[in-house]
């Protein structure tokens, strides 16, 4: 399924203080294992092909070395069911990937691997091949990063590395959300969405030097955080150089 509409411009809503410091990646409690690849699934409650992809993402999310998130888009709302989890910001992110990859349209379900490769979201073989092809491409997942928590306060430590400059983004993620879809192509289905992104905010910029970023606030019950260091801009996103997730995601 494919659909094109007007470009949607998005901006990060909140900012956080950035503190440059020596980065000791061996100190303090670690909240996540090393991440080897990042899977972003663009999905919709109004897309009949998406439930299979949603199930596949749920399986991939169980791997400790994988960051797997769902980003529900809103461009299928016109067919009779308004996606209860969708955000124009996620539609904008998918369109930005399409522009960066030289594609003329967007579709669901689509998976973006490490920010550099896009494939059909319901095809496990294509996703596995994209994971192989995207390994290390343009510096993807080559920069060490650590996400730690102490006393309810989160800190992000990014080591020195190549590929900068890049933005540091925090994604607030709901671990699971079950929706009873009442109209549209999936009318009558009950679908559980895994690691649903609820907000994307920019913490700051990474120049390639060692840096520490403070994360404000805490996640509500049933939610956690994903942190990405990504090249490019929100309008033209590039390779994800580093990623981390809190426990339970």
C-alpha cells in the first residue's frame, strides 16, 4: 500500500541541558545491552497488511541487541478509522527518510534499518537481508554509547568516534498498546502494538568528541526510553551511529 500527501514539518518539542564531560563507559549501572541494529516500523491501524508486520516487530523487539520501535502514521485515517496512536511527526519522519533515500512515496508497513535501508515491514527475509546490508554502512552503530540511570535520573554518554556531527534524540516509548479497531480495513481486529513511540525530542548535538547528555524527567509506568545518535537532520535523516534502550524495551 502506498500514499503521498503534503510534506509535514516537524520540530523537537523539548530541549535538555547538554554537559560536555569525560565519558567513562565503564562506570555506573548500565540500562541496556550493546545494540547492533535499529528497526523502525512505520505502521497504521488502517492498513490491512500491517498486523503481520506488527507481530514481526514484537518478535524482533525481544532480542537484547535490537532496538525495535513502532511509529504509527496518520495518512490512512481518511479510509474510515483514525489511528489512535498516530502522529504527524512520525509521518514526517517517514517522508524525510523517503527524501533522503531518493524515494518518491511512502507506504505501510515499512521498516527502516539503522536509518539507511528501507524494506517491506512484513517480510522477514527482506528485513534480515537489510540488517546484513546495513551493518556498519555510513558508520551505522559504530559509536559506543551508554544509557545509565541513578536515583531516577538518566544520563547518556557518547564516546569519541567518527561520523559526526550528529543529533542526539530521545524517544519516549510505550512497551505495549492494545487497540480494538472498529472501522476501516482492520475492522473488528484487536491488535497489540509493541514499543510504540509517543514522542521524539532532541537532547543536543554530538560533534564526534566524548560528551554526556542529561535526560530530563522519568517515563510513566509501562514506558521507557530509546536514545539515538543520528546523522543528518530531521528533514534528511542519515545513519544511526549509536543506540541504547532502557530495560524492558
